[in-house]
């Protein structure tokens, strides 16, 4: 099975870095809706529009991303940067994707600290969320045609969807799906005495325990940095898992924040485009003004740069191994099941009346029939909602 990572291009390395920077900045300003939506928009840009990677390679990168801690969509952008332009591309992609959201959150944090409130964003989310549903569904359909390679993988994907909807842990479903496919496909090899232990050894290099702080530093800003470094190094799962980590450290243990302040911080992270982990920027500014915001942002995202740099070269080796290739197939289809579960939950909250039905349906038609760029659809949904609220008085 071949891996078409990136077609030869007549442009030099600087031009490739500029391409990556433009794409990452564009997504940083327009990627609303959480990781599933970000990944769907990224696929539209790098698979459908630019042809930088195939659907198969995109899925393999997504599977590898799900095996390491950190924000999945941010790490996917970094992976694409690495594929396109090596380690420089990884850094440019990550910084350009994170920076817009961090700056927007920083501005909102200043408003919050100065005036004790945040601007309302209800109208914007009202129009954006139905469009996000259409974007994610299109990506799920396209990726599933590559990921679902037989009845076994179809069953694993559907089982992951069902189990996720009843509340089973995301990481358990990803690893469980991967191990199940690996074992079922390689039963015959087990009978011949083959063992999966050696095949799994490359994954041991991904353990993040060395980044967990062992002692409390004397400075509060130093402690702030180490807490966010720890969270970025060990956190799997959704924004709800991030909320649990933040509450345990900043509300329960240190008493630096109240529950209301924490909820305000998470709401800002959910509302702004780009990675949800920029919640750290808001908390850092609230607790330590600009130095705190910088340290918190660097702390929570730094592990992702290191993990992606370590994992990206391993992806072709994973695919070539009979054991790890099967594991990757299982993780890929389980990840799609999780995306489908998130989409279903989001759709129930997003499509609530005639206008949201119209927005979702129109976005689907424009995506499928006219191949319109998903970023413009997201912005259009927000503008339509704003106009509707203005006309309605």
C-alpha cells in the first residue's frame, strides 16, 4: 500500500513555507466549531483543493494524532506543515494556526479583566453551527470511503459511534478499536508464532510522563507555565476533559479562579476560531496579564510541537507494518465514529428552527454541488445570522 505524501512541486522551500503560512492563518481566523470541524475544513483545503496529501495519508495522520496527547486539529495542521516542508513547515503551520485565536482571546481577556464582561457571540454561533454540520458531514462521507475497507472496519466505526453516544471514554474507544482490528486481522500470524510486542515498541516513545512537573517552583508564573505544560503533555479528549483538568488545578487545588471565571474562559475558547486550547491564553492573562498569557499559551502548545515532530516520521513505518497498519486502520475508523458522534450531538443543538435548517441545507448544496470553500461558508453563516437578527429587531 503506497503513501502519496506530497506531489512534487515546482516551488522552492520558501514558497512552500509561504503556502503553509497562508493556509494556517486562514484556518486560524475561520476555523470555528471545534476539532471535528477544523479537521473537516483542513481536509477540504489539503486533500480536495490542493492535493497535498491523499485521503489515505490524511487518515493515517489523523490516526497517529489520536494516539498522542494534545489538541488534535492543531496537531493535524502541524502534520500537514511537516509533510509539505519538513520541520520548518511544522513550526510555521503550528504558530500561524495558533496565533490568530491567541490574539483574539487575548483581546477578549483584556475586555473581560477591564470591564468585567465579554461581548456576546450568540448570533455568530447561531449561524455558524448549522454550516459546520454540513462541512463535517461532507468530510465524514469522503473519509469513510477510504477508511471503511470492509465489514470489520464498518462494524468498528458503527460500534464506536454507538458507544460514544452513551458516554464511553474516547481514548478507550480509539485504542480498543485499533487493537481489535489489529488482532482480528493478524490471528493467522499469531498461529505462526508472530508476536505484536516488537511491532508496538515504536509507540513507547510517545509516553509524555517526562513532561509532568515533579515539584512546585517558587514563582507563580513558573507554576502557571508548568501546569499548562503538564496539561498539554497528558490531555486526551475533548474540551470537556480540558475543563476537568483546569478546574482541578486552578479552582480546587490552587483557588486562583472561581468556577464562573473558569466557565467564562472555556466559553471564550469555544467561541473563537482556531484551537480550543487558547482557553489557556485567557486564563494566563486573567492571572498574570501579558506575561501570564504568553507563558500559558506556550506551555499548553509546546508538547504538541514535540510530539508531532517525533511521530510524523513514524507514520510510513506504521503503515508498512502488518500489525501497526491494522492498528492504524482501526484507530482511523474509530476516530471517524467519534467525529460522527460529535456531529450528531452538535446537530441536535445547532439545527433548531427553519433558518438553521436552511443554512445547513444550503451549505451542503454549495459544498457538494459547487465545491465552495468551507471557510467562506462559515463566515457567510455568521453574516446571515447577524442580518436576520438585525432585521428581526
